[in-house]
C-alpha cells in the first residue's frame, strides 16, 4: 500500500484533508494492523487525501494516564502536540476510541486543539454522501450482527448511532445484546486494564461480555475499537465458538463489501 506521510506531503507543499492517527494497537498489534489496512483501503477508494505521521507518531499517553503515571502522559502528549502543531494539523481521524478520547477531550488543556473524529463517524458520512457504495447481496446479507459498544466511544463520547448506521448499510440484521448503548458492558480492557492481570473475582469480564454476545445468536460480533476486538476475540476462543462467530471491526466489514 502506498500511504503518504506528513513529512513527505509537506516536502511537496501539499496538505492532506485529514491525518490518519494509527495508534499503538493499529501499528504494532498483528490483529489490529488488519483494521488499519482496511480503513486505509477505504480512504484510498473514496479518494480522500490523507496522510499518517509514520515514525513521528508516538503513543498518545492514554494508558499511562489511566494507570496513574501523569508525568509520562504529559511528556508523551507534549511531544505529539509539538509535532501536530508543527504540521498545522486541523483534522484527525482514528480507528481507536482511546486515542480519540484523549486527543479530543484531554489534549486541548495542553495546547492541542484539533477536530478529532472516529472512523465510524467518517464511514457514516461517506455512506450518507454516496462516496461508499456497497455490493448488492454481499457476504453479510441475511446474517446477524451484534455490535459491542466501546466505553470510550459510547459513554465517554456519546457515539452510539454512527457505528449502528454503518452496520445497517450492510443489509444484515442488527441484533442488540441485553446491555447495549449507554448501558453497554465494558470488554475489560479500558483504563489500562489491557496491560495488567485482572484482580481476583469469579469471572473474567470479557467472558461475561462474550456470553452476552453469543446469546444473541449473531454470526458476527462487530467492534469499533482494537482493545474491544482483542477481548471479544479472546472470549470467543475460550468459548470455542470460532467456527460459528467472527469478531470484526466495522472498517473491515465495509472494506470487504465495497464495490
């Protein structure tokens, strides 16, 4: 894939419409890399002029702040803000709700003011504008999809409609779990829990959530966050349901069905 970097664009006196912020999971996690590629493929097909920071992108500092290391968070945030402001970035799109939340809501107090949008919001806009055309009778037709709300997307940023509207465009049946929307249950990875062992209890939270998803009898569990994707995939594996249920990011589903 030929993906331009900001440095390359600036050297040619060009400016992108949006900066695609990849995030740590999308850069280094093998599973999440597929989501990054799928979304980049959609941007390519729709003709949106975008760029990435490449090696100049560092972690947003979200896990550090959630784990209580404020000093490390501020160091990372200032470094990113310096680079973003240096390039005069105005609009950022990301496939990670954690990156979205911290850059949109917590960077402004450190001098980083940007329009930050989640990839599902952009996908909804592109579908509404007719820039994304989906195949007739695609592979999701007649199938059941259940959508897992990411805490950082839903409760933290009130984005419930966009992911569902995008899924509705797939011509599948959208079945909701018992706990959904503002009452959705966390997958267990947020707040830096992704990187530590859980405390003692009688059930792992991602198993609880996976059981709710499996109760819907859906063929696909749709997620819009790399952390949620990991936790739900692990849950499906532990329940030995991999042959029946697939966990996919919404971007992967759309990339797969585009004309």
